């Protein structure tokens, strides 16, 4: 970073953030990222756990009829807080129907839970050990009386919320047969102040809107944050010293650096799937071109030169292709091209102007925003442009971002501003890729969401 450019946050704040975010990491067997996971044996008299069961309930079935699951309190204090987060995670995704009940003593009486209509049962307990917390968790199939999962988690006491999200992910995975997404975060732009002079700060929260905190001071506006899929890093655009540039922010250290020195404005960054390079847009006269920047050498490569405005690039999950927005055909539309450059093929042919494309981590869909007849729509289409579906509409709905398993989109929804900015609102909502279960995240005035990979 140039010495003439002020840091986004003071060094003292960077040290504090390093202490907070440095604890997070990928959770696996044993100790990783400060979380210890150990298996629990099947209790005597209970049916043995299935080693790797195929889910009997599909996501589509759960959308129609949410899975009834009994979730008793795991204890007082921290135990109840963990219980509440698990219930909220599962209930808010729209695929489960949590049922409150008392914790069974000994082996569960599955006949009782069958009469309640339950398909699954959670048992366990949380033990607060002062500086750490240990949670024993078991997941049961009520129909067969078998234990599906048994694990004890131990982490620092301040990471109790993370344990809850991990347990929610285990339940989601074991009952639906695909990875959950609850132990993930969303970076976004927090907005404050009057409409005519808003402060825009980089911020981050858990995927449920909890534990939100600022990353930048608001001295300079920031927009369009993007997660690095390989590590705890964000790319974003900032107006530091009134020079619009792309910066990289390290969540483990709280430090930031500028991504290259371009003669024009640089904006709309997106990491490659391996996290070793960034693709972005750079202005050139009245247009803009796409460039890639290698993060190890900082070498750059121009990959478009259409004479138009090429922007909002996003890689396919395998890194072989790029979807982007361009007005090279006369109006803003979506195009797909090889990641290294080459012929671009238009894929959007519906009515209106298209923008903000983002590739699903599953590779099967591209989400986008569309403007037609003065209003916005949010939709998805196949990578070849077929099967276009609109999920939701509004005065402004934009900036879609997929959750780690590709089942849910977060996006920004804004209302119209009246005289003096009255009535204006901007917030983050989520919606299933089928257009099912739209909900508002409790984070206040905000925009530009970007979903992290799992466990990041």
C-alpha cells in the first residue's frame, strides 16, 4: 500500500480483528480452526448408526412438507442459546419444522415422538466450562429408532454460536443428503446516515444476520465486497483518497492492500475458484475491459477489448469460463467466454437489461438481475441461457450471491426514495433458487452481500 494512502482501519483495530477472525478455519475431524470434534458411541440398547445413509427426504420434498424435528433444550444458559440457534437455522431455511419438547432421560421413547409426527430427534447437552464449551449432540431417526449421528464438540466459549451452526449443518446434511450452509458468513456494505450523504462501511456477519461487525471505519466509501474461496480474504472497491480502486482485505490480520495501479478506475472484482487471481473491470475512455491479476506476481492480463463496457465478471466453479455483463450488442446483456479470453457468446435474450451475473457453486445456474419497464427482477438461468426463471421482483433487487451449497441466494432489496430521501430502505434478503421462502435478514440498512464458502 502506498504510504500516502491512509489505512482503512487503525493498526490497533487491525490487531483486535486478527484476534477475533484468526480463530476461524476449516472444521474437520480432530482439532481444526479451534474446534474439536469427537465421535460419540451409540448408547446401549439403541440401534446402531448408519455409516453413510442416503437421505430418504429430498430438498424438493422438504419444501412441500418441512421435516418435523424435535429439538429439546441442550441446557440452561449457553445450552439454551445453542438450542435457539439450531432451531432458528433449521426453521428459517424453510425445510424443517422444529418441535420443542423436554429432553428424554436415557434412551429416547420413540413411540412418543412418533405420535408428535416427528421424523427426527436431537438429544444432547451443553457444558459451559468457563473458557470453553463442550456440546454432546446426537441425531436420531424416529421411525427406525437408530442414531444417525453422535458427536461431541469442544471450542472456546466465545465460539458457541459456531458450534450451533456446525450442528445445524450436520442435521441438514444427514437428513437431506447434501451439505448445509449454516456455518458460513456474509460480507456486506453497512449503510448509515441520511440518504443524500450516506456512510458505507465494509461489514461482516454470520449467515443468519447475527454477530455483525464493521471492518472499515467509513472514512471512505466501500462497495462490492467479494470472498476469496480459498482463504479469509475479501476483495472490494473503495474510494480511498477519492480514487476508485480495488483493494484486498485480510480477515485474519485486518490489513488491506491495493490490487495494482491502473490508469483507469478499477472495480467489480471477483476471485478465481482457486483464489490465486482476481478478475476485475478497468475503465478505458468511455468503456471498460476485463483484466486478470495474479496475486503472487501481481502480473496483469487484459482479456477483453470490445470497445464496450465489459464488467461484473464471475468465474464458473471449475475456472474454465467467465460470465460477464457487456453492452457490446447495444444494451447490457450477459455473455459467457473462456476464462483466458476468446469468443464471447451472448446468453441473455429476455426483455430488458441484464447485470450482476454470478455462477452457482454447483455449476448449474447463473443468477442475475434484470431491469425492464422501470423495475428490477432477480432470476436464474442455465449457463447456456436456457430455462430463465424470475425468482422475485421489486423497485430494486440486485447483487445476488449464492450460499455455499447453491440452494439459496442472498441479495439486496431497496425501496423508492421520496422527497429528501424519505421512505428509502435498503436491506439484505434471501430466497431459495426455486423462488420459495423469501425472508429478510435482520441486519438493518445494508447492500452488496457476498456469501463466504462453508466454514469461512
